[in-house]
C-alpha cells in the first residue's frame, strides 16, 4: 500500500558547533535518516547555512548543547548559547533547537574505529565533527518519533 504525506516536511539541519570547525548533518525530507553533510570553518557557518537554506527547505536547525556528565554547563556552553542566539536573529523562519550532545564525540570516535577506518581518517577532526553532528541528529530524529507516539 502506498501513502502520500499530508504535507511536505522540511529537512532538519544539525550542527556540532566548535570554536574552529563546525560539523553539519542533515535529515532526509521524511526526517528518518541523518546524513553527514560537511565540516566548515566556524567563522563561515552562517554563510554556509544561508547558502544551504537557499537550496533546501529546512524547518529546524538543531545545535548540539554541550554539558558535563552531571548536567552542568561546559566551558563551551556559553559560546554555543551565543551562537544559538545569533541563529535565532538571523534565521527567523526556522525553528532553532538545542539538543544534548553528551557522548556524541565519543560515540563518533568509536563508530569510526568499529567501521574499520584507518588511523589517518580517525585523526581527521573534520570527519569526527561530521559524524558527531550525524549522531546528534539521528538521536534527535529518534526522540521526535518517540514524542509522536
């Protein structure tokens, strides 16, 4: 049996914000699968998002919210919050969501090891940032589907 969606949903863009580099992942239009998109120098992230939004429909931008294991703020939490506020001012038609990013870097590193990637690939921080953003987004997507139940 074939079902047509009631309305077309926009993609969800996930950002693993860093002081030097920012990893980016994107969902498919049905919001089921997260895919690594790119890693850009952080000073270019706003331009990257503008360009991407000019080509694709995005309803939500999810930014990884860094915290310590005990749920207290990390050293980069304030920088991330400033970035989120900037996004909210710049992209007023897109929902901006913060999402807990604890463990994403460790899971990303472990997944690169388990997938048999070489040490050279695993040392490439830009790949790690993309994988972290992808893991963040996949977790966000799974959480969204649970909320719908």
